[in-house]
C-alpha cells in the first residue's frame, strides 16, 4: 500500500457523515468534478469504487445505487429491494427526494419503467412505501392476514395482490406479528413454505424481502457469505453491504456472520480480498470500535 | 345569523393557516377537546362541518378527509384520488406523515386494505407517488407511451398495468405531453376514448384522475357543478372543494365555473345554500379578494 492510499483510508474510514461531506466538497473544488459523476466510470478498481461510495452521504449513496440498479439487468432487483426494505421510512423518503434532485425523475418511476411482471408488482410498492414505524400491533389482523398468506401460498399464488399488499404496506412490527402467527398456526416459517421451487428467481426475491423486513442482519449475513464464497450473482454485494452498513448495523451483522460461519467476518474478508481494498473494508467493519 | 356565528365567520374566513392553528389551540384549551375529534360527530350541520374543516391546516385536513374516505363506501374513492392527484408531491408526502402521527397506520396501508380490484390497482400507487415536479419533458417517451395508452384503450384493457404505471409514476408535465401526443396521433382526446361505457364507475374514476393530473380547475368546476345541481353521489363535495381550494386555486375554479355555467359561482352557491352555511362558503370563495 502506498503512503497516500494508506492515508486516504485512515482519514476516510474514520470520518463521520459531516466530515465526509466536507471531503467531497474539497474534492469538487480541487478537481472541478463531482465524485458521484466519477463513480460512473467503469475503470475503477474495487478499492476506488468502495472508497468513492463511502465518501457519499447515505442518502446520496442509496439514490446512486438504485439509479445504477435501474440501468442494469443482473441482480439489480435485489439492490432495489434491499434499499427499500432495510432503510427507515424517513431515510427511504430522503432517498426519493435526492433521486428527484439528481436524476430529474422519480425513483418509483424508474423502477416501474425498468421492471416487468411480478418484479414490478412487488418492487414499485416497496420503494413507494412510507411505512408506519410504531410498535403497535393488531393481533386480530395478524391472525387474519397470516391466514390469507397461507391460503395464497397453498395455491402457489405467490404474486397475489393480497400477498403484495400485506408485505408492502404493513408496518414491520405488524408483519413480524403476522409471520409469527403464520408459524404458530401452520407449523412452518413462511420462508420454508416459499421454498417450493428454489430456482424461481421471483420466489427468492420474495423470501429475501421477508428477511429484510423482519431480520435484516440475517439477510446481510447471507449476502456477505455468498459474496465472499463467490456463490452469488451480486458482484458488488461485498462492497455494498460493508459500505452501507458500516455506520448502521455492522455489529449485529458481524455477530450473525461469526455464528453462522464459525469464522469472524474480518478473517473471511481478509482471506477473500487483498491490498488497499482489503484494508479499506477492514477499516470500515471495525469502524464502530475505532 | 346570530352575532356569534357572524363573528366566527368573519374571523375564520379571513385568517391564514398560522392564525387558524392558534384558534384551534385556543379552542382545545378552552373546551378541552380537539376540534378534529369533534369533527367525527355525525350531528354537525353543513355549517359546522365546513367551519371545522376550515380551521384545520391543509395537511391535517387532507389526512382527515382520506381517513374518513377509508371508512366510507360511497364516493370515497374519488376523495382519495382527488387528494392524491391535485396536491403537490411535497404536500402529499406531508399528508402521509400526518396520517402516521394521527392514525398510527400508513395512508397507503389503509387505502390498500379498504379497496379491491381495479380501484386498489389505481389508488394505492396514486397515494404512494412522489412525482417529479420539474418541467422537463421527454418527447420520445411521450410518443411511445401515447401509443401504449392507445393500444390498451383499443383493447379495452383500462386496468392494464402499463396504463396504471404511466398515470401513477410519470410527472404531471410528462403526462401532459403524452396526452397531447395521444390527441395528435390518434385524433381524440384520451378522455373521449375512455367514455365507451359512461356507467362504468372505474372508467369514470380513471377519467377524473386524468383531469385532476392535467386540468385540476376543470375537475373542480365539474365537481362543484354536480354538487350544486345535486347530480353527484358525492354529498360533501361542495364543502370539500370550497374549503380545500379556497387558498389554493379558487380564482381559476371560479373563472372555469363562470365560463362553463354562464353563472358566477357565488350566485350558484347562494341559490343552493342558505344561512350560516351560505355565508361561510361565500366568505371562503371570496377569500383571495378579501
């Protein structure tokens, strides 16, 4: 590692959002270019891409990632779902606002235009949702909607409008109660019942949606596991999860990873990456302790 | 008219939003009750309902009206569509935020739960939209989406997901360009082609949606005309349109009304109402001049 890059990592990996913003503005003033614009270059190394993503503030970063997903074909639905389901209602709204400002279109407009069929039916309401975030749970509703989900799954109607409605409009607390009811009333976790065809991409996305809404740390653990073992189709997953979760939920994800893989996340990443990229990722996942 | 009520009208009809808020707070402090709670009473006269709606700030009023619509069966879809399509993107978002605070659920959650079929397919994305509001228009897109709309209308597929996508996600400027293209390419205004079955309630709602998105003053004129001539099913329309539009777009609506009916709106309202209710409505529609 050259001295400059070591210094950049040291500075960037330990700065908060306000300081990062200042760095970006200095960059723009110095080089006359927006860092975000540079991000579109396909010539970046993993290190450069991770570094530049990290310098964005979380709202800009999510808007950028969704826009990029809207232009791609591979795995882009997962990125859109992940951002829609794991951010807070208010943060997701701020991403939609940033999307207007930067791309002169609405986020849901682009998602609707670039998707079709079942993916569109699921993703457009997911990105448009402004879920209630209180803890209140209606148990009667949880029971009746668990029954609806079970009926539709028995009929293999995975794209039924009632399934979509429940998952895209109810609060996370309410969905959690509904899925607990499902488990109690019908004997299986819903995601087990949704595994009838493991190769069906829409079904995989539906299971991942449920995981993101109820146990995001488990979703992120699995995403990292597949990325590190090169089993996923999601080529940017390692960078994306580390960068977007570094200041959010990394401690839980690390614990989940260690439990599930019997190896600490640090060691797994060190074994899978090298050089500046490795150093940056390790600095970022240690961020909370630093 | 008693002195007290004349005074109330005089004060309330000429106050701005900040002053109205103060009045509400004074009311709450004096009577120990929230005005909005009183609104749920079914004992109110037209006058009292109009007065209390007017004292709410626009965001609270819209949240209240949508919640009320979610509990009713008659004409409620129209109220939901009207609020979703004629408010600015930011104002609609503020209504969703207010809905969380007041009803402990999300607005789209209640709309999705209380609607079915084609109405749900149209209304949920309408209330969830955060449309881009710039003037930019993509003419290529306008042409291709005009063609899509025409194909679906020829096939009588009025509830097709592409029709819904275009109307619920595109900016109002873009929709306007698309509908102009429709008119130029296919020889009819789209709403003429959507009149194949004048008794189809969904088709009527679709036409009204298009009108609200592109020519709201024409939509409000027609709504007032039907209400004043007792031809509509929308019993609260007169109060709702006058109260919600008094500080927004009343001048245009009055001009449109006069042109279409050869009678000034003031005179039409005076002929249809009486007493305090009449005085309040007249004070409100003259608000901009007052």
